[in-house]
C-alpha cells in the first residue's frame, strides 16, 4: 500500500467513525459542552473542515475555499461557543463536503512532492509536505476522543466496547 493509499484509507474510515458518532445526536446534543471551555461536536466538525481547507489551500497555493468568518470561528485557537448558531445539518455538511474535497485533493496530489518542505506557515509544526498530508489523515482522530467523551457525558451508548 502506498503512502497515498494509507492516507485515503484513514480519511474514509474517519468519515465513517464520525457518522456513527453523530447519527443519534440531537441538535442540543451537538452543542453540548461537558464543561466550560470544552468543544461541542458542531465546533469539532466545523474545525476539522476549516483545518483541512486551510492545509489544502496552502499546499495548492490558493485561497481558502471556506469563508473568512468560518476560519475565524473554527480555526485552531478559536474559542468554542455553545451559541455559535451552527446547526447539526450545517456542521455535518461542512465536514462531509470538505472531507470529499480532501479525498479528491489527496488522490491527485503527487507523492513525489511529499519530501518537499511544507508551506512556511506549517513548517514549524510539520516540516514536510508528506507531514501535512499525514496531518490531514490524523487530525480528525485527535478530536474523535472529544466526541466520544461528549457522548459519554450525555450518557449516550458507547461506540466501542463497554
């Protein structure tokens, strides 16, 4: 399996995990913050979408596709607000559409560039383009624990085991 195939596999599996995790959540559940300052599921989905949009734009040397307002409200370092106004449908649409675009981008992005230096803005965190591609595949998993924690704090069924 090539590095590209590994990344694509992780992206597809990730979407399936998130779909399982949110399908039974209500609008209120999606905005549940288990404690002050915690991220709710809508914020996590939007955050993942804007993060992927930003990384892809930097790799492609293009402008962000999503609005500056979305990037301001959901980029890393932004503060999750319970009353951000984002609905479950809107958050899921952002996450799903960006996920499809990310998969298509990875399919066409040449593996021969993976050893090149990453875009300057990302270089301190991930030094190579391959590292950025890997981050696209792993970043959603970083936040999946938060989603499962939020579910458990609402006494929702466990997604895995007991």
